[in-house]
């Protein structure tokens, strides 16, 4: 292969996350709704029938389906399905930063405005136990609590230590994961949902 062929291929390459083919891809939407004369953030509490994270607070969202044309369309579809709204009830859908999880996920996050009242929402009972709202001003005025989870490297038994400098004494890096927490009345908003929410607040404060 000559240099011209090499660089023609490189020029045509669109950069992405290295190894993204192996990642599971999800899309979520941070819904804003007008209530009591001010914008509120709407949350779901996951049904106890859900296999993953039952009873936890989250945003509408889910796995990106092969038939979804874009991550944004996936977030919109999931929001419609979970909250029982129509496409024209949702407007001003815009992307936030995407999140790469250490657990093999890429989460594409969006923010959108619901042009319905909370009473008009028809939640899907298979996925959503309840919905509730929190004034956006609460998050603008209150920083999240941040706690840390530490991960250590544990190579498998047949790991080829003889191929790396230092062998079995190799100085592996440990990983520190930030976990964000917001507490509002009796609700605990944490994990990925809180992280996306904190990012949105940062965008609002810029």
C-alpha cells in the first residue's frame, strides 16, 4: 500500500469514539415542563417490574433501536412511549454532551420541552411507576453532592505478564468514578441521571 492510498483512506475517515462498535448505545431526554409559572424538570421513577434499576429515578430513554434514524429520534421515541405523549407535544429538542460509561455504554443526552401539563401525561405502567417534577431553580441554586467509587485492576489468571514492563509488579492505574447526588424532598436523583442534570445546569450557567 502506497502513501497516497493510506492518506486517502485517512482523509475519508470520520473520527468517533475508539471501539464504539462494541459499546451499547442509549439515548435519554431531559424533559422541561412549565408548572406554577416556572420551568420544572420532569423525572420518572422506574417500575419495579423493570429488570434493570427498578425503583430508581431517571429520565425517559432507552437503547437505540437499529430502526431509529438518529440518537435524537430514539430519545424522542422513548419519551413518547414512556410518557404517552404525541410528537407534537415535544419541541425544542437539542443535544447535550454524550456520556461514555466505564461499563461499556455510550449515552446520548438531549433536552426538550413538553407542551403538555403534568396531568396530561399517561405513563406506561410497564416502565414508569410515577412521574414528578422539580423546579429548575432548585438545581440552579443547589450543587450536587459528589461521592466516589474506586475500581482496581484484576488481570485474569493467564494474563501474559512476561510481555509487559514490570511483569507482575506493573503499576496498574486505579479508576475513580464520580457519583452525583441531588436530594429533593423524599426523592434521590443520582448516578447517570444526576450527572446529565449537572451538565445541563453547567450549560445554563455559562
